[in-house]
C-alpha cells in the first residue's frame, strides 16, 4: 500500500493534546475587531479544544499523527 498524504493545512492549524484531543485557534480574531464587543474578544482569546464530532474528521486528515 502507498503511504497516505497528510493535509498540510492541518499541520499548521492544529495541535494534539496528551489525551488525543485537538487544540485549535479561535476564529474571528484577525480583523474588524472594532465591530466586536469586549466580551467576544475576551472569550475567544487563546486556543480552544475541537468538538468531538469534528475531531474524527480532522484525524482522518493526519493518518500518522502530528509530529
């Protein structure tokens, strides 16, 4: 069997936690922040854990894990 290719965008956008969950950056923090209120900006600070339903799909794009 040939080797499976990894989606290169996944390598840049996600990190695996020790328990196998996926961390990702929160969307909506790049531009047009003046139209968002302070609560929105504070709550979307840092990273977040990907939902369980989306994790299975993203893990199919990284067949050999993230190194």
